[in-house]
C-alpha cells in the first residue's frame, strides 16, 4: 500500500528531529512535544473549543485541525499530535460511549457477554468517521514546509477494553480483571476486535498524512507482568504488526508501566514511552537496545517555580543521553499548567547539545 504524499512531507521538505530521534539517528537538538499539548491549559483552546462533548467537536475538521495546530504555533514543538480521542473508533461503530466532562469516557451499557461483541463491528473510516482523515489532511497541509510531522494515535486494546468493561474510568479495574481471568476466550475475542479497530484507525490516519503514530495503553500499569505478557501483549503486538508495512515510527506508551517496559518493547514499536516513575537511563536498560525512548518529566513539576522545572528538565535530558530520545512529559499536560512554562521547557530542550549529553557521564 502506498501512502499519500502528505505523510512523507517532513522528509521531503527537510529533516525532522522528531522522526530522526524515533529512529535512533543523530539530531542537532533533542526533539520535544507534549502529550495533551492541545488542551485546557491553553486559553486559545478554551476560546475555540467552547462547550459540549469532545466527540461533537471532533466532527468539525476545521476546529479539530485548529486545536491540533495551536500548540505548534505557541510552543514551537517538534511534532503535532492529532486532536482526537482514543474512544473515537468504538464510538463511531455505535458501541454507545461518550466523554463526560471532568470524568472521561463513559459507557451506557458496559461490555458483559459474548452478545456485546456484536456491538463492535469493523470500522469503515470513510463512512463511520470521515472527519478524522479530513482533520489529518487539513493539519498536514498547514504543517507543510515546517518540518513538523503529525502524530496519529489510537487506544491500545487493553485500555479501551477497560473503559468498555468498567463503564468508565476505574482505579481497581476489578470488572476488567475478572473478565480477563474468568472467560479468557471472550477476553481474547474482545481484544482482537479492539485491535482490529485500532489497526484500521491508525492505517487511515497514516494514509491521510500522519508521519508517526502512538498507541496509548494508558492503564496497562494496572497489570502484573504475567497478565500483561499472556493476556494483553498478543493483541498489542498485532496492532503494531498491522501497521508495520506503513514504515512510520510507532510509539508505545503507558502509565505506571515500569515493570512492563521490556514487555512493551517486545510489542514491536520503535519508541517506548516512559512515565516519570522510572529514570530514563534505567528505562533504557529495561527496554534494551534498538529502541528510542520518549519522556519523562513529571507533569506536576511543571507547576513548580522555573528554577525547579529547569533543573528537572536538564536531569531528564542527561538521563536520556541525547540520542534516541524524544523529550516529553511522563503523562499529559495538567490543565492548570502555565503555557509560558511549557514554552520555556521547549526552548531549554532545544538549547541543549545532544553531543554533550551523549558524552556526559551517566547519572547514578
């Protein structure tokens, strides 16, 4: 399958530090972007977004593309990420899911039995969610010539399954773990259906112009290594294999996944995202060779005085080592974050010399 010309614009129009770092290549500066960089911390986001469900906002490609571009203009980050949500595919096929303000994804009728598999039919991007590809196209056209690529994304099978089974966000994931263990056959079928949705969605985004993708397995940290390896990793690996022919960098991210980093690397992504709980030099040891790392400043530290933030940024950079490192937060930007702090972080990261970071003694 041939990708659209838009999806390779960053290579055609100039080197992309972000794409080069994802592939472990030398860069003239460490690239940086922020998860949830388009969001409530930006006054221009609040002004443009208005009220109402995020799913309704996403159905306006012009608005979604504008929200995608806002942090690129304000911060000068090295990558844009599509303004969307991980539940878009399951919502688009009619499962019955919405995003509740202040809470997150909620499901009117949670997944309970084999009969609920019928509510997860295959996704047809052009018929079910044409606004996603249109948003990608609009954003890519605006990014043309900047050397800033667009990241597409999807929710990993486990994380999406946890919302469908629990009916909303959870702290214990009790219903999810119960289904996983009590009916392993149904659990595998559920994850396979969700893997298919993720593959179809990601392929559509790349074909529309995205130059990289991130799979969010945000809540995989709730699992033991044994459960993850046996009951989750196969479906996650299938997602990455399902887009391997597109030859775009693939990022795999989860929260609280310090004990899973080696297993996550085995899923097949070129880049492993690391939250703030594991220092990057230790994360690199756990992940093993052949992978770039992304992360991992604690988002809460962005609320501290600048001198504290700057010191923490430099420590993350030193532990990242200058090569094969994409600077990011360990999770999303907190809504109360001062945008000026994020801009100063970008400037500080860009000013660091990767060669000096590579040659510096490891922090112990």
